């Protein structure tokens, strides 16, 4: 299992559209992908769980994955966060 | 049975764009009962109507001939006829013969207008058909206009299944054997209505797409493993509809394409049929998926959004507000 911490930098936080992007991206990998915020874990392949995190702007989220392509999966999700989910 | 041309995306479509124009004889046969139509000359001259609407040539008779639609069926009603009768004999002849000189396909005199004998003779010489109808001009205009509109409406056929679910027309497309018919069967068993299985003929009326079943196939469908069943006979009249508006296209796809799916329902994809855009959804099929239940939910959700409600947008607003509030609370700490 590998993990990496990222900061939510887009203005609106992880609302429906970013959540949808996260789920679409992580569903493309075989590994299990999780997001963790303030001790709450969410399955990154389930949009309801991801939205439940209510990760607003400036909050910290830990992305972790375990499986064959765990590295690629974490990389891809972290990139999404860094690109601000193509939002402001 | 039309033959299909495969298009990209797995949807087979066929356009009837090279539809021949409607011959006058055919037009007469179609409408003579309904419009109480009588030809003023036999045989009916060989001419054809196009998709242009019926035209009342008042302005042309009065001398304004710019923009005169010469391909249109010309309709002379009480008003135009009263105008002609008010003219001197020579002006009247000149006005009427203008129509003939433009080689219009036909002139219809609506009740109470009647062509004078010289008009018939002159039209016969120019091979322009004259008809009389015992309907008033407004009634003829409506019936003939609707008929021409139907005949010349844009059409296509799609390999798919159309079911009316809670009043919402859902067009199922997807590869053969993916389960379109089985889904339709399930919906019919739940009390929804089948419009057409396997082949859906689509007509564009205004900005609406109306789907119908094939005349020969009717409401028969093939259920793999059982064979051909007649839904109308088995499940009764309430389980079928002759036609329905198509509100949404649902494409059934194999589960392994699932990574491309929209997961929140925020982005509405569209598909364009005959120039009309309608919502398009990709629904993955896998064991344990109940497509008919999904269809019912989709239909109800479409009804809801027609009333201006969007669940995901409202949910998103709430979520963003919640995040803002907790950020503000953190800031105070």
C-alpha cells in the first residue's frame, strides 16, 4: 500500500463535479483506492462516499491505494487535486 | 422492411431523404374523401407537390409577385375569389393567368369559390390542375397542410426498442443481444407500454421526435429462448402504444466500458436524431443490474427535471455551503 497527502486547492472544494472526476479516474484502476480526511475513510470509487468527506478548500486529504497498479492510481488522483479538477 | 446502413456508434439509421415528390394523383387519392375534393379536369395533369406549404395567392393576384412560391399548391378561398370577382374581366383574366404562367402544380378552389369555365379551359391548356373542395379554405388549408407535412416530414429508422415509461418515451439502443428486448419485456410486465421492438421508425414533427412501430412487425418481439411473441395479444391493449414521443435515448453497454460513465449526473450528454438533440445516457449492463427499475427511475427523474428540479444540483449546492460553513468555523477557532 502506498499513500500521499494532498491539499484541496480549488475554490469550491470536493463538490459533485470533482467527486465525479475522482470516481471516474480511480475506477480505471484495479487497485482499491481510498481517500481519508480527519480520520474518515471514503472509497474513491464511490461518489457518495467521496462527497460525504465534504473536503473544502485548504483541507488535507490522504490518498492511499493498494493493489497491482497502486502507484499509478495514487499518482493519477494526486494529479487531479493538483490540477484543481480543472476548476478555479 | 427497410435495409439499414450502419453508422458509427452502433446505431443503424436510414434516411428517406430521396423521397419522391408527391404526385397530384396520389394527393387526390389521399385527400378526396376527407377534403371532398373534385378535379375540374380529367385526367389529372401529371405534376408533383413538394414539401412547401399550401399558399393563398392573394398578393400575387393583386399584382405583387415578388417571392411568389410557384412550387406550392395554390388555394383560392372566398376572399381571393371575391377579389377576383371585383376586377374587370380583362384584369381578372390577367391575374388568374399569372398563376398558370408560373406553372404552379395545382389550384384549389375552396367553398364557396368555383372556377369559371374559361378558367378551367385555360388551365387545361397550360396543363395546370384545378380542383374544387366543398370545405371552406381554412379547413382545407389545415387538412392539406397537415397531410403534406406528414408526407414530407424527415424520417429515419433506428435499430432499437421504444417503450413508454411513466409517460416518458425511452429509446433503447445497443448491440444485438445486450438485452433491449428483455428490458422492454420487463417494463411491459410492470405495466408500461411497448411502442416498438427492434425497429423504430422516427418522424420529426417540429422539434419533437415521434417513434412508431413497423407496420408489418407491429408489436411482435423476439425473446431469445422463447421465440416471437405478440405483446398486444398476450398482455392486452394497455401494454402497447402505436406511437410515442422519444424523450431520451438509453444506450445499453457492456460493463467493461464503465470507466467512461458519468457518475454524478451533472453532465447531460446529447445525441442528435434528425437534427433534434435529446438526452443520451450510457447504462452499463452486468449480472444483477435491473435495467427496468433504472428506467423507471430515469423516467421519474426526467419528469422531475421537466418541472425544473435537479436533485444533483441541489445536493451540490448544499454540499458546497456545508464546506464553506465548516471552513468559516475552522477560521474562527
